[in-house]
């Protein structure tokens, strides 16, 4: 586990977004599991790391299980179709963040803290 601490505007989010490939590095080199991040295809990088940001996604008519299961899309291949196994992984991830009782609830009805836990479950997927 890694903690990144700093004052507002010091670049914490910027460095994380750069490591995640959302921003282009201004200098230096990012190495993931001994490989340059530039060499890792986006589809593989999506299976190697996950990020949970403070911005909440728009989720019209989606249950918490649907939102968490979205973390399985890097594993679906070209079809993008989630299997029963993917949903089982999402259920276990919701249990890991103690949100299993909310699995069929509308994501938009949750508090911000509960939403963050569901998004974390998606990252665990």
C-alpha cells in the first residue's frame, strides 16, 4: 500500500493520473513491473492497475452491482459482455468493501461515502 500526502495543488492527482496513463509525462520514466509504461498496451494496463477518483460517474438506472461489475470490462475481451463469473467477482468485491447488502440498490440513491465504496469495489474487480 502506498500513501501520497501533500498540500492542495502540490501535484498528487497529477502524478497518479500520469502513472495511470491519463496524462502524458513531462519527463522521467514510469516503470510498471519492470516494463516501461509506454510499452504496455492500454488493454493490459487496465488489468494491471485501477484508479478510483473523486468524480462520480453518471449511472442512470444502474445498480451497485452493475457499477462494481464495470471494473471487469478489461477482462471481457472484444465482446465487452460480462459473464456470470464477472458478476460473481463483483459480488465478492462488494462484500470486501462491506456493500453486499446494497448490490441491487440504485447507485444514485447512495451517499457519497457509499458510492466511493462501490467504486472501490469496481477497482478491486
